[in-house]
């Protein structure tokens, strides 16, 4: 069958297309096809990307674990005791207290045993640190109390403590309230944001621990 070479009649024009119009029509059809193909490819790529993100979320993201980080300070103290020249204080406290850090190190050339305690969350959990400087000097004590002057004194279970109360000042952080005492060959400092009763409970526990170590 012979190929029809007659010009295409366009209904809108009511006449055959000119070569220029045929070329323009085909060019426009090609442009529309490319545009549709590009849009289709974009949709496919977007869906694929979202699928990858969803997969990563499902695989990588895990529910937040709200369980606090704790340190078995009494076991750590027992293990570190061989490196210390004085008995390390590891007072027994109520079960609603916990330690989040415990370590034996050096501060201002003084061997220092450190425990960070978190108090019960009633009405709100607070922090109080125990720092035991073995054969400590005045420089160590000044650093351990953040350079605060003594404001009062008290005796708890036979141990005399100096008080450094800066709760009325701003920017004192974990040194808002401090206590220091000389126990055997160590200088002991407590400091933090806990209440008076919580500091006194810790000090009484330390006194019991020191008595047991004699």
C-alpha cells in the first residue's frame, strides 16, 4: 500500500497543515511528552526517597530509654581501695538514692575519691557530690568548695562540719551548698543542690561508714 503523503487536514484550521505547522505540532507533542515523563520520574524518585527514610526510621530509631545511668559506687570503691592510702568512703544510703558517677583520681595533686549522688525525685531529684581528698591541703579544699567562705558550722553524729551556704546567690550551680569535715586522714567535702535534710542524711551515713572503718 502506498504511503499517504497528502498534508494532514486539521479540523481547527479547516485546511491541511503547512510544513511549518506540522513541525511545530510535533515539537510541542515531544515537549509535552518529555514534561510528563520528567514529572513521572520525579514522583517515583520522591516516593522512593520517602520509602528509604521510613525504613531508616523503623530500623534506627528506638524508643527513648529513660532509665538513669547508675554507678555501683560501693563495688567501685572496693576495687579502687588497693590504690588508695586511706579507706574510701562509700556510705550506705536509702534505695531511692543512686550514684551516677564514682571514680578515684587526682585533683590539685591530691588523691581524690568522688561520688555523684542523685537524691529521690520527691518533690524533685537533686544532686550532691562527695569528694574525699586524701591528705588534702587548703588549695584542694578551696577548689572543692568553689572558693566559698564558711558561713556556719554544725556537728552531725560526732563529726564537725563547716557550712558554705550560697543558695541566695545566682550562678553557683552544684556549689550552692557545701559542707566540709576532717575525717581521719581525709578532708571530705559535700556539695550540690540537695536540701538540708538530704545533706544531713548523707553526712550521718558518712559518719556511720567512718565509724565502721575504724
